[in-house]
C-alpha cells in the first residue's frame, strides 16, 4: 500500500495524499543560446533568473526565472547529442516540458505506474537545484513531457 | 510615456511597473478530446478543473485545473478550422502556449511593441474568465506563443 493510502484527504477517500500535485513548479523552454534568451526575456519582461546551473546528467544548462508562484525555466543543451539538443534539431526552440511539485516522488511514480502511465524514470534521479525528479512520457500526458519534482 | 514610467520600482529606475509579470497564470495544452483529457488527468493526478468554458472568439473549449499558485489549461478546438484545430492537425496534442499575468494589458502591449516584439494583438481582446488578454507571436518568445492576461 502506498504511503497515505486509505486516508480521506482533499482528494477523497482512498487516495494517497503524498501523490498530490502541490504546484506547477515550472514550465521549460528549449533555447539554442541561453545568454541570448535571458537577455531577450530581460528586455521584454524585466525578469531575471534566480540562478543558472549546469545539470550534466540531463545535458543542459538551465536558468530559472521566478514568475509569481511558479517559474519559467530556460534550457540550453550542452551539445547536439543530448535530449534537448535533439529536441532543437527536430522542433526548433519552444516549449519542452512542464514540472509538477509533489511531496513524495517515490509515491508519485509508484501511483502513476499502478495507473498504467508510461514512466521514463521508474526511480527518482537528481535534477536541478539538488531536487529529486522523475519524468513521465508524453504518451501518458496528451503529448506533454511531464517532470515530477519532489519538494521537501 | 507609459503609465508608471520613470518610477524606481523593483525592476529598476525607468521601468514601467504596470508592465511587470505578476505570475505564470497558466500553461495551456492542446487536446483533441476535452472530456478524455480531464478524465486522464483526474486518474493520474487527482486534480479537477475549477471551471470549463467555451470561448467562441478563440474557437476553443477550455478547462482550467488549479495547480498551487498556477493552472494547467486544457484546450480543445470547437472545430478543425480554428487555431487550435490547425495546431492539432500540424503538431498533434501537446503544449500550446503560456500565459503571464500582468497588471495593465495596454501598458504591457505598448511596452512590448516599443521593444520591437511582434504582437498578434496590438489591442486587448476578451479571453476566458472575462479577462482581457493579448497574444505575442512565438517569433518574439523563443518559439513560445505567449498570452498576457490582465489581472485586476
């Protein structure tokens, strides 16, 4: 049984509360040139990144721009032979994925697997900001690549 | 001069504060079948729409799902010969646009035009929820269609 299963929380009886989505953590945009994208966003919207970070495991450098209760993440590939590099080659710049904050990444991934969702990560891995993440295939999300981010 | 221009706010001297982005209001996903998409999201994530609404002017029916401080918007076309219908024909289901909340839609559109952004709407129009909105072309947003939503 999943943690929290059987309790009657806001999602109703029997639903594991630790699987609930807490927030739209960020929406990610694939860009070819991170400096240029940050400059453009700053010129048009006067918002600047909280931080920039290289995430070697994902082959990206990312910049996280706060937008009220959520964030815009700009994602640039570290090279052409990376997931974001291949995305740019196929699609050009544009929306890449959305990330939902969850309280318990293992519980969330287990729940999704039990419901038949197609997981890219069956176990959590380390993402940006030292947070544990897991990706869900677009085939289980109406064409949208979904990242779950554990907020502790 | 734009409203607020010349004041020294959080964005620095000379920046019109009424243009600032207040929040990532929503991220929108184009779907072929709104009922099926709502059902799937409910099964996987146990989140349900706050409301559903037909926006005839945009040729869509939309469902707004709250996610913490932001929203996921599911967008289904009212017919094939609509912007979202053509999007589905070309791209299939997937991420369609992001929406930023602004305090003054006229000031925001005027600022973007002055900075050389390519606007789809030079004047605000009515969007979902009775809010005034304006769209910015993906060519001015690293491939991302941007909607500005006035929050009053």
